[in-house]
C-alpha cells in the first residue's frame, strides 16, 4: 500500500504538530463544528493516511472557516437554525445566494467525508459487501473505480458512492458520482444555476440579498407546487450518498504532494468506516443513527 509522503521521508505521525489553531468566530454561534466519533484520535492524525497537521488544516481549520462564513451569511434570517444540507438544497438554484450554497454544501460534504474515517482498517459487513458486489462485480472493482475516478478529476471536488434508482428500470443499486467544488449529490441541487456567482462579484451585496429567501427555490411551480411527494429537479436523480472521498488539494497536499492524489485515495480506502456506511444505508444490523448532519 502506498505510504504518505511524510512516512516516506522518515517522519513519524507524532513528530508533526499542528502549527495553527482552529478558527474562532467572533459572532454568536448558530452552527457549530459537530462532534465526530474518534475525533480524539484524529487530532493525533489518522495512521497511514493523514498527519496531525493535515487533519488540523482539512478538518479543524477548514470546517471552522466554513461554519464561520455560513453563520455570517444567515445570521438573523429564517434559515439560521436550519440543517446545512437543507440550506444548500434550498439555495442551490439562486444565483444571488451562491455563497450561502457554497459554504453550506461544503460544510456538509466535508463532514460527510471525515465522519466516515477510522484510525484502523474496518472490514466491510457481509450484507453490504454482497450488495456492492451485485453492482460492481467485486469490491476490488469498486475500490479501483473510486481511486481512479478521484485521480482523474481535473479540479477539486468529491467522489461519491451513492445508492438509488438505476435508469428507468425502477431497480435500485449503487453507482459512483462525482461533484466539483462544493457541488451537492442531492437531487434538489442537480439543476443548480449560477449564471451570477456572487463570490466573483462586488462585495457590496446587500444584507437583504444575502439573508433573504432564495429567488428561485428548488421544486415545482404554479399549480404543481403543492403536489405531494419529494421534489426532484428536472433531470435530477434521487440518490442516497453513503460515502465520499474529498479531492480538494488542501486535504492531500501536506502529506502526499502535488502528484500524490492517487496515493492519497489508495490510503483513504484503507481507513473507511464501513460500519458507518452500512448504517447510512439503513442496514438493520447497523441501525444506530448516524451523526453526519450538522
């Protein structure tokens, strides 16, 4: 198995210490960085995957920054106590609220990634293994496809393992999905329109725009807006994400270098908490509630 760059240089995990402390927001906290199982161990790095400095940057600092910016944007508005996943979906098609979508979606995605990490190798539960083999022929094929997909992505984003409908057959199964930047795998955000990205526009955006309701909310319109059932954007595919790999450069660069994304993805596979993946999928033998929502 490829080793992280810091290991190849002869450095131990314990010898690399975070140099910058977590971001602290001066405003009243509306959202907070949620607790993660085994976070105490992650602070000291994830053996044979991420050093303490990398965890500090990609989780403690980065997640804190996302939450701080989201707090600043939604403070005093109707969404200040909402779940970040719902905030992201709600603002996905509103070009005037691109920052709200980006910070909410990225906070959700990053947490989803880190929560499924484990300090040691966890075997895949047999029932989940059987289901995965039905769609990928073997676990080795799934492993190769996720690693190669991550390595081939030109730009930062996420590689997702999702479960949902396959084409128009009505059959449900697993597939691999990629999203770029802070893109969301959820169907409500699949037709995200960002003709005007306020992140690249003037900073003089009024508070009424930043904190008000979206100009173009996800869902049907007119007489069909009150139709029962879930709202799926036109062309969207209703899937349930169960696992993701973060391919943003700030996660792997500290330990693996510019050309080390494939090695990073290979090491990530060995630290996936498959018991949590099974719980996210709703496997009855792992029916403990997941804490991935913020």
